[in-house]
């Protein structure tokens, strides 16, 4: 499949970096250019000759967004892509807005993956209306929109986006790292070890997590991988909690492998990457039953779901399950990953979409 693809991201922290790296490493017959922040360029595993165009990002501010817009404008003229693949809301807004004012060859197709529409957030009805209006307007400059779950697609339809532009592609999970020796186990084997991976913020339910932590008994230990990004959060220093900061995929592998269970008390997600990653190591997940998470966590088989307004249910599940109970779910977790979330499936689906919109 000989074509030129321009990937654009305003930030690649977290799931966007994972998706980009998988696509880049597999698209061997595609000439690739990536626009991304200069401070995050080292998160791209450039194991093939791809063109990196960087812009200065000092935060989510006007100066940084204008820098992105300028690099996009120049690169579009110089690189002349067949497909523009936009990642996340800010790149989607900036670049598609610019396209209204730039003469674009009709052969160039635009794909947008919001990695969670802004109107999925827990905000006022007015803000949801404004966000959805912007998405509907900018969809006029879009040939295909990738939704990372059926939930996200259904919500997009409810908010007025056209069905025929919405395509569901689950995020792919890279094959788990297997060469992890038992002496690398970071946990106390006498405790039930519960893992959290993600930002410490309202969306991810960090307040709900600490409600659970504060009510849990001494037989549990919670390891929190991540930190704040936008929200401020004062980290309580508790004997039952270990903070690791952000870890890369290689560093994180041993935590996924040896944790008894992973917890995801998110208020909203477009997919649920952490749950799928956890399953790839055979580790079950306790998650909220919000948004897309029931598509990723099979209740009673690969983990358990609880209502956000009833964190006591999560505690009840923890209190009745032993380490052996969690371990017994390993095979179903692995099967869930293999059947639904393999990297190769995501890559094939994205490349199939490239071909479809180029026809």
C-alpha cells in the first residue's frame, strides 16, 4: 500500500503514543511524517525512516497551538500527504479549522481520531452542545472519524455526527513483555496488590480511588502509576500506597504481570486502554460501569464492574476475593486480549480504512 500519511498530534502522552508507535512500526509500505511536540519526540520509537516535524509546546496555550498550526501549514505544502491522520481533539480542531482556509487537493483525505470526544466529558449541557456543534462543523472537513468503542460511536451519533463517517476501531495492545523473572516482582506477596495506572484527575476517578483506599483494610496494598497532568492533586502519604510516577511500557510490564488486580474508577473513557493492557498480562480489572468500560471488561469473567455512585460494591468485591480467585481469571483475561485487542487487528483495521477512503 504505497501512500504518504501525515500523523498530527498536539500531545502524545499516554494512549496516543502507544497507538502512534504501533501504526508507525507496522506501516512499512507507507511514507510517514509525524508532527508532534519537540519535548515528546523521544516517545516515538523511530525504528524506520520517518520524517519528524516538531513544534515547541510549553503547555496547552495559544502560543503552543499557534506553533502547531504553523508547522502543520508548512508541512502540508512540503510533504503533500495522501492522508492526514489527526490524533485527539486539539489537533483535530486546529488542523481541520485551518483546512477551511487552505486550498486542499481533493485527493487528500482526512481521518480524525478524537481519543474521546470532548462532549463525553462530565460537563454542563451547554458545554456539551458547544463541543458537539464544533465537532459537527469540523466534520465537514473530515472523510472518516475513528471511534475507539461502540459507546463512543453511539454517543457521536446522538450528538449529530453522520453515521457513515464514524468507524469503530478498538485500540490495539502491543504483545506483552514475556521475559520477566519472578525476582523482578515489585510487590509484597503477603498483600493483595491492587494496581492503578493513569492520570491523577477527576476523569480517572482519583477521588473515588482514595475513597476505596481509605476504606480498605490492611491486607491490601495499592500501587499508583502516573501523576497529575492538568488537575492539581495533593497526594496523601499512606502506608498502604506506593507512588511510582510515570513509567514506560517496559518498566510497567512487571507491575501488570504481578499485580493481583488492576482498578479503573474512571468517570468516562472512550475505550479503556489500561484495562486491555492489564488483560494482556492476564491480570483482571475492577472498573466502573461507565461509558466504554463494559466493552473492555467482561463482568465476572475478566474482572468486575461497579457503579460510580456505589464504590462500596468495589470494596465488597475486594473483600470476598482472594489472591487465588484473581489468579483463576488469568486465562479468560488473556483470551479477551487475543480475541479483541491485539495490535495487529487495530493496524489492519486502520489500513483497511485508509484504502476505503482513498477509493
